């Protein structure tokens, strides 16, 4: 999301925040959930402590439902000309992302929503979701806020009292809030959400179920990590055959799908043929479950690849490829890169110079837009020698020009993010985050000292 400078809604002091104004489901399926959950364009004012949504004009686009909605918060008091000046380019971006055959009449008559509530209701009604369902979601958001404000010892009773309301959708909303807190580096909010999450997992019926499933997934991950390079088809067969439940089996399947190939299933079939009675029936059911799970995974991947191919074809037709990519980086994921790489290879093999040239331009633009700043490479090098004080000081002295205010600022921001992640994590993950934080803190201290010394000498 683009960084925007604006005034705090509470104290009017200038603040910088991530502000998203175009929610295009065709480009990012997650856009709908972000908008209807209400957890978007969040900011925290460093001056007065205000935390909440920022008012900004919004365009919502769902090409499948043929919805193009606009909303301008009335508190902004923008004139019609000002509204059109902001909304117009957002609509143009939405239209430009579509291939010509999908540009239909609804794009020329966007619907204006007078309130954010009406915007959400219109989106959900298109999905067949009633106002009663919307009210239920609002109750869940209110409950999350109520629990956050409650004393810790009062939470268990409150959770049990509202157990019916705390379902899987409740945890989805809660996870979204936690993501916002972490991405914004709000350590206090992250700690509060982590403590509340622990209480929800312990005292709600759905939480107990979610925790049990999470533990199974973690157990599967740890088992696979321990095997490492020793994981063979034979070992994988042993794991799935001995899987204690469907959750563990599904976790193995999702984490090792490439290994469950034709030869894997052939070996499983050979094992089945060697069994009889109840064990043979169990293994037959296991094979059927694995075939269904792998089929579901493959179907989702194929759907994502089809969307990526459509996006790539659309991108190759626009006049300004670079600007379009930068405006739609959210749609560039590992699937898109895979599709792009395959298309570039095919174009080169067939000698299609024009197409391969455009595809290479797309690839180069993405690489440039997603490349980490050069400071991150230096930080990685410094972290690798953080245990050696002499080597660390020597490298920092040899990179005197790079040890500047920008590097110090980046490291400070990274420490805040890692601290927030560590506070929200548990077990081994928390220990790893804490270890990284300590190493970065050491690098930061030495870099800051050397930077200050040079400032005094200047």
C-alpha cells in the first residue's frame, strides 16, 4: 500500500500511514475481506495515540459480480469536483486492469454509496449475505473490542458467555486485526492481541478446536523439518500411513504435495495389495483421502494460474507496463512469477521476439520493484558476523559511507517489527525471533556509536 501523509483525525498533527483506496477483487481476492471486515487503512498517531481507520475516498470493484462502487466519507467535505479528481483515476486503474472483452457497461455507471455501512451491505448482498449476517459480524467486531478492553481475569467468563458468537469467522476477523497490528509495528497492540488470543484458544469451544488443529499442523511441520534432506517417498509413505488424524494427514499433503506423485501412489497401492482385512480397508480409505486432498490442492493452484495468465495477458496490452505493475504489485505472487517465467521461456523457444521483449520488461520491472534496498544486503552481512565484535567494527568502518542515518532508521524499524513478531509468537518461533532481535540490536548499537563518533569529528 502507498505511504500517504495526512492529518490525524483526532489532533490534526501530520502522520504517515498506509492508505489503500482501490479495492479490486479481480486483482486481489483478499480485497473484499479487508474492506468488509473494517480493518483497513488503520493508523496510529505518534502525537496523541489515536488508533483507528483513516477517512479516504474508496473505489470497490468486483468484475465477476459486475460491481463498481464508490464511497467518499462525508467528513472529508470534498466538493464534487474534488471527489471526481480523486475517484476518476482509481476507476481508470480498475478498468485498465481488465481485458477488452470484460469491459462492460457497469464500468461507465459506478454506484455511489452514501455511507460505509451501505457500501458493505451492497457488497455482501451481491454474495447473498443478509443484513442479519452483517449484524452478526458487527457484533463479533464489538466483542473483540470489548474483550480487549476487559481486565484479564474477567475474560474467561466473558468468552464462555459469548461462546456461540466466537466461531471460525470470529477468528478470521481476529487474525486480520493481529496482522494490522504487526504490520504497523504496534507492539502494545500486538501484545494485547496475543494475550487475548491465548484466552480465546483456552476458553472458547472453537478456540480449543483451532488450537488442536494448529498443534497438529505444527507437529507435521516439525516432523518434516527434522527429516530435512532425508525425506524420501518411503519416509513420506510411513508418515501418511501413521498419521494419527485427518488434520495431520492434510498438513502432510499440503506441505509435500510435489512428492505425492504417480510413483508415490504406485508404491502406496503396492503396500495396499500386500495387506488384507481391516488394515487393507483403512489404507484404501487413506488413498482415497489423499487423492481427494491432492485434487483439491491442484484445482486451487490451477485456478490461481488461470487468473495469473489472464492478468499477464492484460498487462501485455497496456501502454505503460511499468506504471501498471507498480499500481498492482499485490497481484504479483509466486504463481504469477511462475506463469511469467513459463511464458517467457515459451516465447524465446518459439522465437517470438516481440512477446519475449515485453515479457522480459515485465520481469525486469517486477525485479526492480520488489528488490530490497541495498541497505538490507549490508545488514545481512553485518548480522552474519554479529558475534565477532572486532570483525563487526572493522566492516562498519570500511563501509563508512553506507553507515548513515538511513541505515540506522531502517535497523530501528526492523527491530520494532521483529519485537512485535516475537511478542506475538510462541515456542521455537519466538526464540528465533528473539535471537535475531538480539543480533540486530548489537549491530545497531555499534553502527549508532560509530555514526555518532563521525558526527562529532565532522
